[in-house]
């Protein structure tokens, strides 16, 4: 028997959550077939089978945190399976990763007929697989529109929408549980009622309001909660400023045609990042890591910018999460490369397809809450970094120009810093330099 342990996935990860098993006891797996989906504090990761064999035992339940080196699954080697069953090696079945039995049910694979073709391997991100699992959909049935036939979240939503049945529109007349047996039973359990087979249950408004749902804190939401708890233990202060950005708006507009010819859409974010790396040359203590246990400060030679990206929910109806892909050595990148890399990282973060290496190692973080309609906010540190910069929404606001009140495009900024290392004077000097670069963006070209 092979006692497979949770492997070291790198980047200093010591523990992970078992979010979803892709196999069940009795399944026969091939080498490199995905067995389990785990959630680290960085990303969702699929762990493949190290060798072919039959799943003998799952040692850790879904939703459980476990440490690296813990035995999570027991695999009976393929040789033992063949000897026990007297089956030819080329007839050993391969369990489909998209087949998802009910949780807690032991399912034993039936060897397929020799003439049956192996199941098509579906290309999809772990988040899409989870959505399909929760909805009871075999991804083989969903047509993917992404590269190499990858099933995107939009493909799955379109499939579910096409397969859904109408719901009763008026809550005042009761809530009609869908006619689909699986969905109807799930809704019945949530509402705390028992439903006879084949029945359609109607619940009144008072019943719905009393049916509170208690859900486990798992996946990205749990890691976010843990990270924010860690961050809140740090004494941190936020400075605010607002900068007039007429010239920045004009620069971005003038570059849009050039960017479009290169198949890019230029947002303000690459310009904000460019100004950040220029300002950090004169204020390197904001591009630092504080190591309290070692009583040391690391002043980084490169600027690895973490970019906070909102991601869709792991399950329908839940709030989304936040991940921070890393733009490495940003000080070496042209505006064109910054634009392309930010687009790639953002797309990869939203589909949870980025490797761990691109979700770790940032030295300073920038978050653009203006993209979601927020005018201003208070960003929270991303430990062990000592600074995070938040940008609000650019829009015309009244300002004083030569004694006259006029409307000009302005950008609100919020800089949060670790007060154990930085004081208000250092943070204020950096913010003043940063706002100067945004107010006079031609300096970004001269000082590039």
C-alpha cells in the first residue's frame, strides 16, 4: 500500500485545506490523474496520483485543514490490483475525475468493456470543477469556449441557465422549489422541511425568513479571514490624499490608440504601477519586509508588486474572494509590458489558474477599489509587507485653481503602512512624491 502524504507545494506553504476529493474509495486511477483539490493561502491546487492503482482509503475529510507530511490517501498499487483481480494491465479502468458521487458514499468502479473509449479529459480550472460539482453537472457535457476547449465559468453558467426550470416569481405567493429532484431536495434540506418524492413544496414568506443557513467557512474565504486576522494584529496607519490628474487622463487617452493597435486596452493601473516603482527608488523603506522574529528588515532590490484582484465565488450564491498575483521586477518593465502582464495576471487570478509561484513573493501591494465604484477606502496590510497603496475612482471633483472653484478629474489615494517600521514623515514623503508623478506624468517618461 502507498500511504500518500500531503506534498510540499512550495512557497513556504505548511498547511492546506482539503476542499474536494476528485476520487472515491474503489476508484482506479492512472498516474498523474487529479485526486484531490487543496486550498492553500495562495491558490487552489490539484494534486495528481503519483502512480496508477486503486483508491483504498481517504484519510482526511473535505473541509479539513491538514499539514504537509500528513497521510491523506492510501493507494493500492496497480500490480496488487491486477494480481487480486487477474486482469490484464491494458484493461485496468481509469476513473473519471469529473464523476462526483455524493459525499460520504463509497463508490466502486465497474471495469468498462474493452471496446469502450476512455472518458474525455476535461480542461477546467479547479474553481470551475467545484462549481460543477456543487451543481451536480458532469463537465464532459459542457462545451468549453476557452483555449484548447477549456471550460470557463461563463460556459458552465450558460449550461446551467439552459438546463434550469422556471421558478415562481412572487415571494408573497410562496417560493416554489424547482422541479429538479436534486435541487428540490437540496432546497428542502436548507429550508428545514421534509418533502415527499415527486412533490413540489411551496413555502410562505415567514418560513423563508426563519430558514437561516449555517455554512462552513472554507476555501478562499477562510484563508482571507485568517490573513486579515494576522494583518489586524499589526499597528498600521493610513494616510489619505487626493491628486488632480488631468494630465494623467490626457496621457492615457493619447496612448489608447497605440495600445489598441497592439491588441491591448490601457487602463490606469499600469500608469499607477509605473509611478509606484519610480517613487520607491527614493523611498526604498516602503519596499521592505519586517521580520520580527529575526529582528531584521529586508530592503528588497527588486519591486515585486502584488495586485489585489477580486475573484468570483467558489460556490453560487456566496461572496467572491480576493487573491494577489505578483508582478515581478516591475521596475524593469516598460509600460507596454506592464499592460500585457497585468492583463494576463488578472485573467489568470479570476479563473484561479495561476501557479503558486505567481501568487507569492510580493514586496508591496496596490489595490484599485475604484474599479468597483468605491471613491475611497482603507486598505489593510498584506503581511509581511510594510505598505499597501489603495486607489479610488477618478472622476471630476471641485478643486481650487487660481482662487476659482472648478471641476477637474481627481484621484483619491490611501497609503497604509506598518507603524512598527515607518512613521508618518516617511510615509508622507513617499505619498507626496507619488502624487507629484501622477500630477505630472511626463516625469514617468523622463525618469523611467
